[in-house]
C-alpha cells in the first residue's frame, strides 16, 4: 500500500515537473527565436534575406557571409539627372554649347549618360518634354526643328545658373526700382541660393521688413518668402559692414554660413549683372559695385581701398576713419602716420606703399601699442 | 573664440568645485558662530542650497517653461488658454493616440507582470534556472531600436501562396494550413497588439528578475509550514507567496507603468505611428519637430508628466517602505 502510494506520488511529480519543463522550454524558445533570427540574418547575404526566411539558411547549399561586417557594400552612386533643376541646366548646356541641335540628338545624348545606364530614359521623357517647353517659352532656345540657343540661353548656361534662376532674375531686371535690398531678395528667391530657416524670434523683424519693401519677385509661399527675406537681410548686413560676431548673433548662423551665403550672393549678383547687360543696362550699372562689396563686406565708400592687397573690411574702415579715403590719398600719405593707424602697423604700411610704387621709405621706430599688429582676438585684417 | 571656450572649460572644471568648497567653508565659518540648536536646524539647508539652485535651474525651470508654452499657440506668440488641451481630448486623431496609450498601459503592464511572475515561479523549481533566466533577460540588453529591427523581421509579410520569410507568418501558416498570412504591422485591427508584443518581449525579463529575487526572499519555514498543513501548490502560491511578494509586484508594476506611458522607440522604429499606432510620445515628437507646433508638443509633454508623476511618487514611497523593512 505504502509502496504503491510512493510510486503514484513519483508519477504525479514527474508529470507535474515535465509540465513545468515544457512550459519553460516553450517560453525560452519564443523569447530566443527573434534574437536568433537576427543573428543568423546578420550572417546571410542580402539577396537571400529578402527572399527566404532565416531558418532556410541551413538548407544546402550553405551560404553564409561576413560581407555585412567586413566588406559592407560600397555606397551606391545614383544619377541625379532625373531631377528637374539638373535637367534644366544640362539640357540648356548641351544646346547652348551646340552639342545637340535637334530633339533626337538630345534624346540620343541622354541615352548615353550615366542616368540611362542606371535607369530607363522613358521614365523621364515627360520631364524632358516639360523642360524643353520651359526653355522655349522663356526664350532660352528657339526653333522648331532645329534647337538654337538665344543670347539669353547662352549667357545663362555660361553663368552656370539654373535657368529658373535666370528667369527670376530677368523678370526682376525688367521691373523698376533702384534700391539694393529688393535685388538682394531677388537673388535669394532663386533656387540657386541656399536659404536660412526662421527661428521663433525671427518672425517679427523679417515680417516687418517684408511689409516695408517693394519686392521685385513675388513669392508663392509666405514661409518661403520670409526665408528669402531673412537670407537677404543677412547679406545686407554684411555689405553694411556689420561685424561677423553681430551677424552670427542676430541670425543664429555659424561664421561659415555667412561665407557660404555671401559667396553664393556674389556669384548670383554677378550673374544678374551679366543678364542686366542683355535686359536692362541701368540695372547692370547698379549691380556692378555690389560684386566687390559682397566680396569684402564693405560699404560703397571703401570699395576703392579694398582693391589693395592685404586690405579687408576692418583695415579699410580704419584707413577711412583716419581720413585716407582712396588709393590717391594713400599715395601721398606719410609712412609713419600710416604705420601708426590702428590695425595697420609697419609691415602692412610697407606692403601698401610697395603696391603704390613707393619703395625704400624708412619708418621711424616708434612702436605704439596700437600698431603692434593685431590688437584684439576678433580684430584681425 | 577658442580662448574664450578654453577659459570657460577651465572655469567649469576647476572653478565650480573650488567655488563650492569656498562656499561650504564660508558657510561653516559663519554658522559656527550661531548657537548649536540653530546651527543644527539651518546647516542642512545651507549645504543643500547649491544643489537646489542647480536643480531649479536645470529641472524646475524647464518644466515650468513647458507648462507656460502649453498655453501658447504653435509659435508661442499668443496666449490661447486651454485650447491645446481641449484639442487633445476632442480631436479624432488625438483620441486614437490616447486610446493607444491606454491599450499599452493596460495590456502591456498586465501581460508583462503576469508572464514575468509565471517565469519567476517556474524557474524557481528547475535546475537550469540561470540559463532560462538569462535567455528571458536577454532582450533587456538589446536597445529598443534593435528590438524594433528584430521584430520587423519577425512580422515580415508576403502575400498568400508565396513562401513567408517572416517567422510569425511562417510558423502560423505551417502549423495551421488554413491560416491567412497577416501584415501584422499594417492591419489596423492588429498592429497595436503586434507592437505591444514587442514591448512585452523586451520588458518581461525585467519583471522576472525582480520578482524572482523577491520569491527567493520568501522564508522557507512559512512555505514548509503551509505544505505540512496539507496546502496544495496553488494554495501555497496564492495564499503564502503572493501576499509576501506583493510589495515587489507593486514596484514592478509602477515601474512598468512609468515606462509604458513614455513608450516611443518601438512605435517610432516599427511603424512611425502610421495606421493608428501613434502614442503620446510619438505625437509629441511629431508636433515638435515635424509640425513645429511648440504649444501642442508642450501640452502633450505636460499631459505625460501629469500622468506619470503620481505613479512615480507611489513608486518612491514604496521604495522608501522597503528600505524601512530591511
């Protein structure tokens, strides 16, 4: 009796135990499978991962790889010709250089590009058609059978700007107004200008300026318009000799951003001036001084001085303040007085005079503190 | 610029500790002149003051600022009162967000604690306890983003008739031939459940570890006594073990609730909140960085804070009690 009970007890315990083992085993498997799947997938080639489940990895033939760890796939190069700005520029360029003269030639040319190697040309045929129509309508190109570039088209292509930018500039050039700011806004409204984003505190002054200005270019989107205005404001501050530190603070940008915007602005204002020669000679005259002003970040009165090597916006301003307002004034100045001007110093003074053809003049060594080169960290050049 | 930041760094590394030391030195000098009972009363406050000051600048101020922002419009230029909050509780999309958070809250917490407890009890009775627990705990060591990637593989879907490469669909179609493969993450009636499962998979290990430790702390004598009195295993568990480990269960539950209210990563990685899977934290992120609606984002942040703080306080209180018991 006792033994029998003993045995039943053991059977019950065994059954109960195996139930526990079974449940635990199931839970462990469920918990482990996802990680296991990832682990095995990490060692399988891409094509297989996408087509078969990870458990098939052990079917013959075994195909494991360390590719995902050791030799990651090189980054894919993708043709960007499919985008409209790129198509506009390159189609115009190929016509402007005389490389293609008919639509068939154009299609043949595109067929031989890297884009055609990667993708099918028919996918962008509509876009090509659109771009061609755009170029004809805006008079970059003329002719029905034979495609001939106009002067406008040639110039645009030479300037390396997006034809859409050229259209925006042309329309702005045809409007009246000789204020500078609307022209700065016009170049900021082109797709070639990288724009600044608005921060929360920016809206007030940007919107105020937008209200006060007679713009040459209409905007289709208010937020875009404000971005364009903000960018134009930065450029305006630069040519009004506002210090870099101040600009950085006002617009919440880095010093490198200023350089980038200003470089773009110089290129675009130059382009606009060139187009002005075709469409509006007066405006070409208006814009010409801006190119130098943008390069050096100076007001108009300093343009003569910055043409000297070694003279930037800070030194030119210092010279101007000391009543030396042009290269002509410098030709007559006493070298000791020049060397004594803050931020100039003996070395620069000698350099300046050398450029003006005055050699071998002596400086009486009387180093004032101010003339000892750079006077503070931010006050270089 | 470089010089300025170098000076700043030097000041930060040496100046701040030096300043604090000086502060304490001066405080002690001044305080020693006072009578002892007064000394005793104000000393802790004076020592705490720098810490409290830092805390209020970096913690209290941002919280209050968020609260203020939540009453303002999208670019914080206009006071709009409770409009943001009213939108949260009336907008159809927002109500879905709240529903999802509620689903997560209830089912995630319930299942995680229950399964964690079950595993803790079962592993207590087998020899390979350590191995089993390590396996269940493994997902805790994986980042949520990686877990999202893992489960995207698991939930992979191919149309019926083609070989399934997602584990879940493959297993179910093999075991039940009549089963239709499901797009787990895209079918609006199941995608929330699919996401919750991922959460459970990650967090069960956490619940298990704490509850297991707590079960081990149940005095052997009490259990023995119950067995001698002829209690069955279930009775021992429900009448003896469970009441003893109840404080731990509460702590685990509250910790899970705090975490599930803030749930973000899983949804962000797996569905990015589309097809009705969005939760409060995801919505907050979108309002902030996609829609630039600072007011709404702040209102959602405040809502989360309000929901979490009571649970947090409860948790802290519990921890305190446990400290007293030990």
